[in-house]
């Protein structure tokens, strides 16, 4: 398993479209057998900053399988307008140091 993190800085006038386009693009992530989940978060201190976390089976599965898939061909046009606003896009391997409290 690998976590892909993509950091965006989206201008105010494009944020509504960004959220709508990612909501549409997310259907392609859900349809991909190599995508295990995703989460889009918005910075509370600076609302132009977003972080997208996508959980993949592996980095190779993301780069070789998803990017060669029909899902990617539908995903890319939806998110392409926001590529210039990417500040970081990297894959991270989880470590053993993790913990989550169950919701109350």
C-alpha cells in the first residue's frame, strides 16, 4: 500500500469548480481496482490550500495500471485544469507508527 499526497493552492475564483470537478473525478478513483480510498482536505488556516490523499495498492499499480486504464482517461480531463496549481505530488509508504481513535 502507498499513499499519494497532492498539495494544491487553488485561486479563490476556481475553488468551487475544483471541488465539483474532483467530486466528478472521484467516481473514476472508486471504479479503479487499484485505488483503495481517497480524502480531499482543505486547510483551515489558508482556504486556498488543499491536500488530496489517494491510497493505492502500490506506487507501481498507480503509475502502471491506473494511468493505463480507461478510468484514468476519464479522470485526467476533469483534473487537468488544476495541474498548474500542484505544489507537491509524491508517494509515501506508511510506517509502523500510526494510531486512530475510534469516533465517539
